[in-house]
C-alpha cells in the first residue's frame, strides 16, 4: 500500500493529505483547478517538504518525522503537463540521458519500453519535430527508464487537442495493463478518469475527501461526482459472442449481458463500460415492445434529490451499481422506494477499452 499523512503550508494554501491507496494499478487524483493535485504529487516526489509527516510507498519509507528521503533517492518517474524534453538533443539523446544515470538497466528492459510506447521510429527525430502526443510518449518512456517504484503523471494530456489525446490514451491503457508499479494520475477530466482509473481519490481545497475503487467513488451519494445529472457508472465486462447479421456483440457482466454495436474486439476480451445516469430509465415491468435492447432486473438501494425537479437513484444490478437520473414526477409515478425491485433500461453504452 501507499500510506501518506502529510500536512504542508505553502503561502496561503494548506495541503492536508491523509490516505491509503493500493500500490498497483492507476489511482486517479481528481479535483478542480487549485484543489492541490499537483502539490500532492510534488510532496510524494519530495519536491515539497512537510514538517512532521509520514509517507510509505510499498516497503520504502520516504518520510517519517524529520527523516526525509530526498527526491533523487526516491526512485520515481515524473511526467509533467509539458513534456519538458531537451530541445538540443534528439529523442535517443533524451532517453540516453536517463539510461546512463539509471543502474541495472538491461537491453531487454529498454527495448520493452520502446515497444510499449512505440517510439523506435522516433529515436533519431529532433524533439522539435514531434507532435504533442509523440512528445508525451517520449516523456513517459523517459520516466519509465528511470526504473521507478512509482509513476507520477501530472495532467499529461491537458496540453493536447482532442485528436492527440485520443492518440495517446491507448498507450496509457497499456501502462495500466502491463506495468507492475503504482501510477498516480492527476486530472480534472471525467473522461480520463472513467477510462483509466482503478482507484479514485478526490481532493478538494487541499483535503482528501474520499478514496476507493473507481465505481464505488462515482456512485456514492456522499461524494460529489454521484450527485449530478452528469453522473456516470463504470464497470467491467467480457466479450462472449457476436451477431454478424446485425453487427452486434454481447458483453457479459455479473448482472447479465449487454448488446452493443460490434467494434471487432476478440471473444474473451475484457472491456470497460460507461453508462451515463441520464441514459438509464426505469420501469416496473419488463418491456417487450421497445427499441431498447439492454433491460435488466435491479433493486433500488438509495434515492437522493438532484435539484428541484430531478432525483438520482442508486441501483444494484446483480451486484453492479448503476445510477439513474429521472424526474421527481417519474419517481412518484413509479412509487420508487429503497428495496423496490425494478427494471432498468439502458439506452446508450460507451465502451472505453
């Protein structure tokens, strides 16, 4: 686990970071601009020093009271919003700068990083000739070639346009799937969060207001992301079959099977599904004469108001939590209450990976 209990005052801003998160997978640190996300990463990197704090990453204690491990001994990889490459060196030179300073690297490890991020074809290019997405791929490779115990990414897509973001997201998916180190990923993008996060940590005004598995955090009514008509649910499923006649495929999850347009993913592939609360309607009886293909039995777990006219409903669908946003009038007509058995109709599904 990664354990942190650090309080630090910087000018008129106070960071009070107390949390425990897994030391595997991607933990997204989510919050508004100015909430303390970057400061938190700098604290973990040792670039900001708190007074009487505690920080443990895996088996390594990096701070305990006055005992403070400096940045250069923390074995971190850090990727900034700006790739921050050396303009006077080509790509190979930028990566070689790190390789020469990292003990224990072998050719196979270096090759694996080049292959993971598909940068072999870029090695002899000048950094000024690279697109924004290519620069960030090189910056991530450089961070990984430091052989880090933890990878810190500070809004690495924020300077990219939508096309470049979509180009680099598959590489971030690869990091998620192939690396055996913890990754802390700072963002205020809900799209990046829902696609990449295994674990979600919410920060507000310098304080950690909650952290946990990503869908739990997205669907808890005591967390801000669930109390909105922009609320979403995400969960994992597996491709189990396809219908060539109608170009559809079937995704199995603990609550049943989703029918979605076929995107060509192989059978047995694991995928992540995102469902917007506004795309989930409710009915007491299972409908048959309807264009909606994805209808599942569920149980109402919790109901919360959303403004004057709407409510958010938290539903359990075979153990998977799903949110629905509907009008108070619709809820009254259905007689919604906690414990009620109901059918959910999912009008639209996004496949994220």
